[in-house]
C-alpha cells in the first residue's frame, strides 16, 4: 500500500509508524517547507492551504503520480473536505481513511455532539449556546456553577475557561463569539484510540488510557488501562454514530459513569501511546486497503504502561532553494 498523509505538521511519529508497519511508500504533504514531519516520509509535497481553489485537484494529481492507494489527513478542518470528495478519490483508486461528511462536521461542533449524545442516550455535559438558555437552566437547577466555557468549534484547548459566577460569564461572552457553556465535569479523564474497520464497518481495536497530566491542550502523561464496561460503552457509541477508520475519543469517568467529551475522527495527538503498546492501526489500514477485513482485537495490549511526552528537534538543510 502507498499512503498519502495530508497536513503532517509536527506529527513525526505517525509518519515513522507508517514507514515501520506498512510495505510501500509513505508520501506526505504540508503547507510549510519546514514542517518537521515531512522529513520522515519517502517523499513530500508542499501544498497550498486547504481552502485554495483546486486544492483537491492538486492532491488527486499527487495520488496519481505516486500511485497512492489510501489518503488521510491529520487536521480537523481537512476531514470534512476529504469526506466530501470520497467519490473523486475512489475514481482514481484511492480509499479515504475516515468517517462520513456528516460525522466529521458533527465532531467539529461541540453543540451538535451534545445533541447527538442526548438523543441517543449517551452522557455528555449539559451544554448551552446562549446566556439566556443557561440562565433559564440555572433557575430550573439543571446546571450550576462552576461552568466550563469553550468555543463551539474549538480545538487545541484555545479559549477555554472555568467560570465561577455570572459576572465573569457575561464578561467572557462579550469578549468572543461562538462560545458555549457546559457543566463543569470533575472526574478521571480518559482517552481512547479506536479503529473501525473500513471493510466490515465493525469496531476492531480499542486502546484506553487514563490521563495523568494535560499541558497546552494535550495529554502530557498517561497510563494504559482496560475495563470491559468502558470498551462496551465505546463500542455502543461508535456503532450508533457510525464512525469509520481511526478515531480519538475523550471521555470522563465520573463516579463510575462515562461521559463523552469529544471525538476527533483522525489520529489523535496521543496515538503514539497506543502504537507503542502494540495497537498497530497502520497495519489495520493496510489490510483494509488490500481488501482484507481485520479481526477483532479489542484490548490486545498491556495495562499499566506509562506515556511521558518530551521535546524533540529536527535538523535539515535549507530545502527551499
Ligand atoms: N465540561 C468540562 N468540564 C471540565 N473540563 C472540561 C470540560 N470540557 C472540556 N474540559 C477540559 O478541557 C480540555 C479541552 O476541551 P475539549 O472539549 O476537548 O476541546 P478541544 O477541542 O479544544 O480539545 C479537555 O481535554 C478537558 O481537559
Ligand atoms: Mg480535546
């Protein structure tokens, strides 16, 4: 399988793991000629922003030239774009590793995700889009301070805050648009790296970890663990929603009740923990691209394995000349 990974940025490990696990070429793209992860690949292309006209045409040209069999992206705004163009990719024999357009859009919008959870019986923090709705819920005791405020379509923990009173909430709401108010959750944060087979549509791999420390919106330290009840909860959620390919789910465990916090329908920043513990989702992708459905291997890893992040650097010559 030759794979094309779009917008690799600083995700060096993901590129390295593909090179290690699959037979065939790993081709990548980024907007920047000094994105560190491009130097890990067999070849790379510098491309314009995903909003550029003809962006998809350019990606299709790369697919044809490099005899690509599968394509995926590592950034949220590009997931919907790929999903919208599935037919164009399959027209040149390329499988898009990802979920449907609707699910990509739902995952980007935390109010939509809340509504989905509510409609389908999954726990999710009580959420409101406006101060008026929040105040009404406050009067009915459906929510109480502290609350968590974040952008409806946020990412990377930008512009998030814990708010204790109405005065501050009003100030924060005046400062930015498109915010939402959520019940503040207290509990153990959990991350799940999940693979849903692109051939059979069945969930085939789940890796779960307890988050120990968060830093700049990312899990800095975590420990792997297994719990059948959690696997069952995740499986039911994924099945009802209909996700496909690689997804990353954030949950809270509050006194034994699981809450869905967020879904990223792509390789999450914490995936290296799963791979290093033996959850080789690169191989699962390769099997799917070769038409092979993967067997169920949920929980095939060791508990009690710790992940600690640290900084790395990349050195290269000026490649822009
Ligand atoms: N309702 C909440 N209560 C308490 N903490 C929260 C809540 N929602 C999010 N968080 C914390 O903020 C972080 C970022 O929120 P998240 O919804 O994942 O947004 P992003 O898309 O920016 O990652 C989460 O990882 C979690 O630690
Ligand atoms: Mg998050």
